[in-house]
């Protein structure tokens, strides 16, 4: 029994810590600001993909879309502002007013 525990600990040290540290580094590389990486224009939050809302929420991520270049990306969620408000995400539908 002791040998199995030692092997499990060795496997965690060799593989588990590398996976955990790799995930932390990747999370730090994901942008946290609300600017586009390509054109530096403001981006707006989007609704998460179907079935992935829980995954994005667990890792503190959100989908973003740039209004200038049309780039869609994933970024870290913005912290809540001082007044407690957040920007509301866009849904898949677009409401357009009829001009005329």
C-alpha cells in the first residue's frame, strides 16, 4: 500500500504540478482588458456558446467581440465596477430600428 501511495505522489509531482503551472501561465496570458488585441478598439461582451457557460464561469472568462474589426475572442472577465454595475452581454439577436 505504501508503494502505491509513493507512486501516486511521484506521478502528481511529475505531471500534476506541470499541468497546474501550465494552466496558470495560460490564464495569465489571456488578456484582461476590454480592448481588441488587433486594433485596440473597445470590445463588447457576448453570450457564451451553448453548453460552455459553466466552463467560462469557472475559469473567469468571457467572450468578446470587436466592433471595429469584427474579431471574436475570449478574455478574462472584467471586475465589477465601483457602482456594482457590469456591462450586459449581447444576445444572438440584433434589434435594429427602422429609419425613414
